[in-house]
C-alpha cells in the first residue's frame, strides 16, 4: 500500500518533487489573511518541510505528502470500522480532520517523527507542550470563528475521548510501519537503518497486536499489509545485520 500511496501523492515513489502546486499551497492562497505561501503553504509551510531529513538515503517526501497519505490510511481504517458497524462509535469527521492537519505544528520548528516524539516520558511531555503551542499559533492565522474547525490532534488534545486517542495512535503506527517497511524494501538507507527500521516495526507490531482487540481495522492492516511485508523482508534484513557484524 505504501508504494501506491507514494505513486498517487508524490507522483514517483522516492523521487524529489519540483511541482509544489499542491492542495495545501492552494489552501494557503484561499485563506485570505495567511496569504499565498504564508503560514500554511509555501517554502515555510508543510510543503517546504522535508521529513526524515537526518536519515541518509530515505525517500524524499514533505510533510504535505505525509498528511495526505495519513488521511487516506485513516479514511480506509474508518471505513473498515464502519463495515463492522463502528462498535467504538468513532467520529469519522473529527479523525479525518486531524489526519489532514495533525502536523501543522511542524511549520514552527521542523519534522519530528513518531519514534523521536515517543522515545520516553520526557520527550512525550516536551513535544506535547511544544506541538500544542505551535498548533495554536499556526491556526491563529485563520478567522477566529474557523479555528475550532482545525482542532489539535488527539495525542495533544485532551478533548478527544480515550477510545479515539487510542484509534489515532494506531493509525499513526500503521502509517509509520508502512513507511519504514517500504524504505527497507527499497534498500537505499544503508544496513544500519535497514536493521533498525525493521526492528522498530517489530516493536510496533507488538503494540498494534495488543490494540487490534479494540479495532477491526488494525487487525486487517496487520494481516494484509504489515505482517506479510515484514516477514518477506526478514531475510534481506538478516543479510544486512550480518554485514554489520563483519
């Protein structure tokens, strides 16, 4: 699925984009007081922030690409829950909204990936505080009556019920696993990152397995996307691990 997402949103998986005339750039022009290329778009906005920049060889994508990919993943997960009669009563409109806008806070600062934010209790508290303040600052460029339409995501917003916080955490983990597995498959990240990415996915699979009891969508993504790919790549990763030992 990750390959399809990249080809659909980036145009060419792993290629640098030269066309930044994206949906988010258009939105920046439409929102009056933020202006074209202002707070939400342009070189200082989500389309100008490269993700995974400290990792040599990782495929290029901007925060804009990530937001659109995460929205599609979240949409599919919510539709699967709907097919199972939505037993947890998840609010699709709220969760889709945060999928599209959850990293707007990175306009003020830079991209910080899921693993870095959740390294330990201190980093979680630090990034929650930082992201909350940054999100409020970014949406301050909107008309006051519109700001509530772009709420902070569940991981930094205590107004969401616990079950939706849990679902959002799962959706982020699914996206994170899909991205890392595709990078391992492409094999451009070097042996060290290939091993660490694959090992990180194993840790997140354990977490998702525990949470799959609550969500049919998590179980389905594990069974049809994450686990098969993780297993297929195991031999390749072991070769990279052996090379590191020499």
